[in-house]
C-alpha cells in the first residue's frame, strides 16, 4: 500500500540546501542588483555565473526538463517541491535555469525540435545565452485560439508571417520569439525585419508581424501542429506557476503570523482576536489544500502524462489564483496600513492575484474544461428520479431481501417495524 507524504531524505537535503542558498545568496544579490540574471555587465554576470555554477554542481540546473527531453529527470513532483522554495524569491527561477517563459519554449524545442534546431536554440537557451518569448495571444481573441489569424505563407525557401500578437511577455528583450500561427509554430529572431514591437504595453508586448521572412527550418514541429505544441507548453507552465504560487502564499502566511504576534490592539495581541485567528486558520487550511492538490497533480503527471492530467492541471490553475487572492488579502489586511504600501511584498502579491486568474488562460475557460471533462464520467438517470432517491432505493432493497423474508417471516415483521418507524419520522 503506497501512500506516503514524506520526501526522500537525499532530496530533502537538496531542498534544505536550496532554501539556505536562496535566502543567503540569491535574495541579497536581488536586492543589490535587481534583474542581475539579465544584466550584460561582465562583473554582474560574473556574480550570477558564480551562483549558477553552485546550482549546477548540485545537479539542480534546469530540472524542469524530463529525462527523455535531455534533462536530469527529477520529474514534476520534485520540481514542485523545489519550486515551493524558488517561488518565494523573484530571481530564483532564473538562477536555477527554470523561469518562464523560457522553460515552456525550451520544452517545446526539446520535444519537437530537430537536432539542428536544438543545437541552434535549445543549447544556448539552456546556457542563458539566448532569451525567448512566446507570442500566442491576439488582440481580437485572447481566450479563443479559433479566432487567431496570424498566418505563415510559404514563398520559395522562406515562410512569410503576417499577423498581430498581444501580451508577449518580455518580447522586447527576447532574442527569439515563438510565434503561434494558425498553420504552425515558428521561431522568429526578434531583429528580423517586419517584427514591429509597439511602444505599449512595456513588459507584455503588442507585436505586429509585418511580412516577416524566416527560413523554412524555422518551423518547429509539424505544419499545422501549433495547437498541439501550445498545449504541451501551457500544460507544464500552468503547474509550474501553481508550484511557485504555493511559495508566495506561504510567504504571505509567514508575514501575517509574525505580524499578528507582534502587534497589540485593544488590550491584547492581534493574534488573540478571534477574527484574526479565523483569517490565519482559513489561510492555513487553504494553503495546505492547494499544496496537496498541486503535488498530487504533479505526481499524476509523473505517473501518466500532462495530457492525461489536463483536468487536474486546469483545476489547479484556477484554484491557485483563488488561494493567492484569499491569502494575500488576509495577510495584507492583518498588516494594516503597512500592508497597503510597497514596503513589503504583500501589495504586489495581492495585485498579482487577479493576474494569475488571467495569464495562461482565464479561470472561466479552465472551469468549463474541468466541468466538461468531469461530466464525461457521468450519465443522466433514467426516469424522473435521481439514483439517490430514497423511495426507489428502499424498494430495491426490499426486493433484495424478499427471499430472506419468505424464509423467515419474523424478519419481515421486524423490517416492517423499521419501515413504519422511519415513515413516521419523515
Ligand atoms: C501577466 C500575463 C502574462 C501573459 N503572457 C503572455 C505571453 O507571454 N504570451 C502570450 O501569448 N499571451 C500572454 N498572456 C495573455 C493571456 O494568454 C491572455 O490574457 C488570456 O488568454 C486571456 O485573453 P484576453 O486577455 O484577451 O482576455 P479575453 O479573452 O478577452 O477574456 C476576458 C474575460 O472574458 C471572460 N471570458 C472569456 N472567455 C470566456 C469563456 N469561454 N467563458 C466564460 N467567460 C469568458 C472572462 O471573464 C475573461 O476574464 C499573458 C497574460 C497575462 C495577464
């Protein structure tokens, strides 16, 4: 009987190392040199490389890639446990070579790229010598890929892409863009003529692809395969977000508990007021439920596949947004006026909560997916009454007992007595 919530001691040692490393090395670097991982300054890069070499020496570099894709093959459950720590520190995922949007793009390359494509793009991406972005959403139809229009036309030795994409995160600073066209997934170097990045929004870019010409070998995977590649990419990405969200929720929880014990109001510590205790208790339970759900889903992916786990991945996606909303609100509220400032992580965390319900697909779409998939396991009942309709169940049970009653009439009298008693109560 396998039913175990413990972590292998050897991996726990690694997690302990990660926790200490992030707290003592990654976080201080982040405060002194924000966004150091993307810096082009050789001195700052040297500091980053020094830390990344330690990660590599631990065998924890880019562990999101499964073994069959050339990664260390830790699997999603262990990645979940690791991300539970990394998600607390904004630069930690990049320090471990496991940050979105590059992870999803690398996963697509590893799964669908030719050897030549992997050498050209995947290897430098794994070494963080090349950065990428993912260009899928379009201004006229974000939640519905059937409304997408961006299209690649073949012209001799080239593909010519025309279309418009919205909210390509970090597109402005990416070296290559993974562009989802209605007839395939294409890799477009950002500096290709015709890639027109609009001035706004600044971080999640609006990009017009205007007669963008790329060689034929920039098609990734099969022609017309974009939706399959996108599903593969987003399936992993969603659960990785959820794992890191647990870390954010725990951070908010730690902050609310510490503060509740530190402040006094109306004759006692805040922690002694029952309505504060309710927030702490609710947050505690919500985080525990989310954590178990995320880790169980990761475990299911390891034992089946992303595709077979898609219902749970979708359910995890909207659940994590909900828990983050609840817990970050509770923490912000318990910190009072301080919580509303930008002097702690809480304000940004609470502001990010609605974003989590939109990025990688809006809650409503995931909820519809879950409901549709779950309903496939059910059938309508026959006749007027549901399966659990008591009178029908009693009648069936009476029929099952009929041979016993015939053999032993006293048993029938007893059963009639019960029936009368319960009929009298209803
Ligand atoms: C922080 C962030 C980063 C992102 N990064 C990227 C990126 O790197 N690359 C990329 O391509 N895209 C990216 N996106 C875009 C993201 O994929 C889209 O925002 C998302 O798919 C929703 O599309 P939309 O914003 O156009 O909303 P819409 O599709 O307009 O939906 C708006 C609202 O309409 C309602 N709605 C829509 N559809 C349904 C439905 N079927 N049932 C019920 N209600 C519905 C919901 O209330 C929904 O919130 C990012 C988004 C965010 C917030």
